[in-house]
C-alpha cells in the first residue's frame, strides 16, 4: 500500500491544497486547519451552512503571513506577526482562545460570505484537545488532526452511485492506495515513512460532502451522502461513515509514494443497513398538533416541516439567529449547527430546526 495523495486545508472549510510532501507534528499536517471563520458570537462556520467557503484559497507563506483569495474578491494578505488581539471562539463543544486576524480580514470574509464574520488563527498560545484522547492536541479540525481515506473507498462509492465524485469532497489529509475499500477503518496504528499514527474514530459524514468543490453547489439529489447511507455505511448510532481520524504519535515527514505499514489492526464497526423501503427515511411528529411527516436522511427538520405545511419561524437558516428553535422530545438527531442556543437551552433539549437532521423517528415540540 502507498500514500497516493496529500492535502491540507489551512482555512477550515476552504479549497483543498494538494501537496507532494508534508511535515506532520502533533497538530497534524503543518498548517492544516489553523485558520477559521466564525460568526459574531464566535461560533465556527463551515461548508454545510456556507458552501462558498470551498471557493476560498488559503496559502501560508513561511508561517509569517497568509494570503486569502476567492472569486470576485481582491487578494488579501495578512501579517501573522502583527498584534490584532485575541478572540474566544467555539468549535463544536470546544472553546478556544485564538489570535484575531484583524478588521481588514474580518471585512474580507464578511463581504465574501455575506454577513458579519471574523477570521481567526490557531497560534502557539491556542489550546484544544482531542475529546477521546485529551493527551493529544488538535487545532480547528472537527475531531482529530489527521483524516485518512482510501482511493478504493471512493471507487466503491462511485461504482455504487454511477457518479464521479472527487476525493476532495470528503476532505481527507492523506489518501491511500489500499488493498481494499474501507480497509482504513480496520487500522489501529499505521506507519508512513517515519511517521506513526493512532486511530481515534471513524469519520461521521454530513451533507457537506454533497457540495461540488469546483462551483460550491450542493447536489439537488443529496448525493453522494444519500447513497453512502445505503451502502451499509451506517453504524449503530445512525451516523454515516467514510474515512478514519488519527492522531500523530511519531512526528516526521511523509511524501506521495511512501509505503504504508499497518502496525496494529482492529475490527471495523458493525454496520446497520436499513430495509430498502426504509433506507434513510424517518418519521417526524410535530406536537401539539400530532402531525407527522417523512424525513429523508439529508432533510433538515425545517424543510420537513415546510413541506408538510407546518409554519416554523426561520431567518438565517444557518443556525445563527435562533428563530427556528424547537424542542426535541424523543429520538436522535444530527446537529449541524447550534450557534444561537445557550448551553442551558441545549441541556433542556432545544435544537435548531434549520440545522438538524433526523437520525431516527423523532417527536418535536413547537411550543417552548
């Protein structure tokens, strides 16, 4: 097995940068996911709610400056050695103190995304840990520093769908030419050149993989996530799996063509395929009118309600305004964004209908 491709994504959610050689340290590929866009509350924004992020190019120059570019936008160069203050930001459930990139950078990303946003930098004074392995640090990546996927896994999915989706849609750092599809899910410890990696968890997928990386257009048929759900990639908690997260246990350099050695294997998670007539479909019951509607795997609760003729307040549709707040009475949902909710509201069971997806039959209360 060989290392086939390397990518870094300096800005979380941005266009992939293909690279030939990479230095890996405790935070993964050097420079990967060190920058992040946040809203006015400090909550991160990603490609699920703002697909245009995939059109942003981000290049770091000698760790002294960073250049941002995007369609119909002037190029922006930011000096990373300047003092623009610090900001408290949130990545999922992690609070991070990050370096601000300044008002010029904030205006640039706000103009491009259309709203009130900030750009920040994970520097040497920032700290965040992998949830399940707190002895290992992580920057602005979702779960762990390094995401590994194989070309064979993508080929298996494309053969199933008849489409030609690109590996960049799945945002891996390391792409392997493996022995078989989904083999990476059985690797506990691997060695690439001088680098050693330890598996953390399989990567649960969301609708961001449906976004075309060239034009930032979400697929109207919710592909390939819809087909991935049917391809026996669901596990017991309802999540849809593609790829494996790792931490770096031995830093060093890797390059395209390097040999992959599996040092320790593990049993892959048991998948839970649904009967054909039920694949990716759940019943959402809205209280107090006890009206029910069917949700596909990639339908937000807000979309299901609107299609059923149930009027819910909504505004931003990106999890930032809170107008679509509802209460989850029972069932499981995947939370895409909850920026507008307080910790107390989350503990009380409130979710944002615009950004949540049913992962079982659920009951929703429309009353506070």
